[in-house]
C-alpha cells in the first residue's frame, strides 16, 4: 500500500472546497449546465441519462480496507447502495444527487479518494497489473513507476487540456494483465541484454471508433528517463494532435497518420531537449517513492499446507473454486485470490455496500488490509495465507463473490450501456445478464476453458469489445437495437483486434448467436484444451459465419 503525504491530502481537500462553490453556483442558476460541464468533468462528474454519475479514481487499482469502507459508506449514504467497478480500475456511483456531491466528495477525501482526472482531456487514472507486487512472473513492482507518473501528471498545467483523453498502463510481468497494447502509452518493464531494467514504450493503442494495437517506438528506455520521455510523447501529441475533429483527436490517429517511425523521431527530437534537465529521475526520488509503499510482514510458511490439501480433497465446491480463483504468489505459503463480481444474472462489476464492507473486513483478516481492482471488473485479495483459503472461501461464498467463473465465459466485461449512458445505442447489462444465465452451468463453462466476452453499448468501446474473444458492439438501426459481433480479439502480450463476423444481429437474437458461436467452437476445436481464441486464429471466422448466418 502507498501512504499519501500531507501534500496529497491538502490538494484533494482544497479541490473539494472549490467544487462545493461551483455546485452552489450551478444550483443557484449562476452557472448554466453548459458552463458547469467543464468544471464537473475535471472532478469526475458526468451527466448521464437519469442522474449525475461520479467516477472515483483508484490509482493502479490498489485500495486499503478503510478506503473500501469509505466507498461502501458513499454507496449507502448517497447512492442506491452499490457501486460499479470499471475497466479503468475506477468505481462509479450512478445516482448521486447534485446537491449532495460535495458532501460525498468530502467523505471520499477523508479516505484519500477523489475523482480528479477521471474524465476530461487529461491524463486519466494510471493503471497496472492487479497482481502488481505479488505476481511470480514480474521483475519488480510497477506501481512505484505508476505512482511517479501519477504525481507528475496530476494537474500538470501543460497536459490538462490535451486534444483528447489520455490513458497510460504499465506492466512488469511476462503475461500482460494490464492490456498495455491498447492504451495511448503502454509501458513494459523488462531487462535488456546487459541485465539493466527499463521500459519498452508502446504508443498509439486504443479502441473506440478506430481501434489500433499500439506500436513500439522505444524498445528500451532507462528508468531515469521515464518522466522526460513520457513528457516528450505528450508534448508531441499536444502540438500535433487534431483539435478540429473529436473522432480524430486521439494519439492513435496521429501515430497512424505519421507512422510509428516518424512519430518516434518527433518524440526523440523533443526528448533530446529535456532528457538531461529537471525531469531526469534522481534515484533518490524513486527510492523515496518506493519507500512509501509498505509491504506486508509475511510469515515464513510452506506451500500446500496440510489443512489446504485436506479441504481440497473433502469439498468439491471448494476445489472447483480453488482451481478457478486462486493463483500463485511470489511468496511461499501465500496466494492471490480473485473475487468474482459476475454472479449469474447480475450486472458485471457491481458490488453492494454490504459486500464492500464485508470484503474490507476479510481483507483485514486475510490480506493485510489490501484489495485490488482488476480491469476485468473483478476484485483481488493479494496476500492470503494458503492455510486460510478454506475459511476465506466460506466467507466469500456467503456474500456472493465466490462464483468460480474467473476467466470463463460468464466472466463478462460490460459497460453500463443504455440503462445509464446517454451515449449508448443499446443495453449492455441485460445482454450480459442473459449470457450469464445461458452459461451458468459451471461444468459447461470449465469445459469451454478461457473465453472472454466483452460488451460495449456504443462505438466508444468502454467494454473493450474489440479485444474480447467474442466482442459485442451495440449499434442502432432505424430506432432498433442491434449488435455487431467480432471474434478472436485479445488484450494480452499478443494483443490483436477481433474480426467482424458479419451483419449486425437484432438485440433479441444476440444471446442465441453467441450460443451458436460457442457451439461451433466446440465442434471445430482440435482438442478439448484448445482455447476459443486459438481455434479462431487457426481456422478464421468463415466457419463461424457460415454457421451463424445460414440459420438466419
């Protein structure tokens, strides 16, 4: 856990006070909604279909148990008793009244939480691997570098009004759990041939109306140069990014039009001017930031304790959950536990106030008071002693977050869609709910193996449908709801965009079509352990297209 200092707390408190005055002026009529809009967006407040929505940043996805209790309090006191965890490692509250927003923000600020830069044309919440610091396959904790970037980018005067929103993600692991190749900047910590640790810099990734997988412009960047190089990227984008056309304003368009090599040359030219100046990272500063991360005082424990082995043997339900939701930890005797926020028939990513309070209590008891948010819209307890797993599972089961479907077909990523969002063309949540019912048989889901369904209610792609193994994009045709379907997308280190299956299908038919796609996969896979995405890569989409459209 990172411990914030007095500067952070003062900044957040003063920002809330400023926003309270802005809300008062809006309520009195001194500000019109149009005048109020840029002010509220700078604080993470959107006007959706039915109410204002407040988005709260969870930097690099790390929460303390006390912060989780604060979120539960806000859900209970100001919202409708729940919050929605998003693919950006944020949480959204959908029903807060405008006049109560400053009070909600004050309560959040006491817990070190805020909505700054969760919206607007600025550097958004910086994300990373939800297993950061505990993953066996990482070379070091990437959250330290995410925190350095957070400090540098927060209210940066030059980058608060970029051509468009800007998203940065980092990973230090062999397997990319942070989707860095579909971000404006993706940073991968790795070692070069000399054994030095630095960053591969990937730019121009992104989804939405015109999706791209990012391109590497710097294979190896020394750590001392992280801030100066990222600043150079942002300067080039700020100077050349389109401001006359919102659809062409993202950095991915600039990189595509210039070409990665030309864009990289522009960045390098800018970087040479600043690389040896004030932005060169002093190792002492990086060490100071690292020192603010307090790590658990782990006990010396052996892997596979007898009580765990016995519980797995005696309880088949526990064994199923263990195989699905428990992952290896870098410290012997400990485990990483993923909590599914995707129970059958429920909106993906939602958690009630009662669940949040209970998870906070369990984090104190079993995870050194620490919780993580993953971009798949699930939660993680990162420091669980293996001997405690059975007791933890029993508690998680009671509060409804122990569905053993993590990474399986019913672990669906979905945006709020037309039930909440004024930009959406279609409803996403009911489709996700129906699909979790169709694939609610856990034996069937396990037989299918890892299979990601991603749903977006509009072209803005908040559900990351382009990189879903099966992607669903809501479109409107003559006032009716339809879905386009893509197959074969991936968001990991081998990221690729899904291929369009064919004409859009009606809203009422989309669940049937997904079932047909899955049935086709089962028929055509070479062996039971061939993953869906690998089958699509091997045979292409034509066999799926023939099956789907021949019957319609």
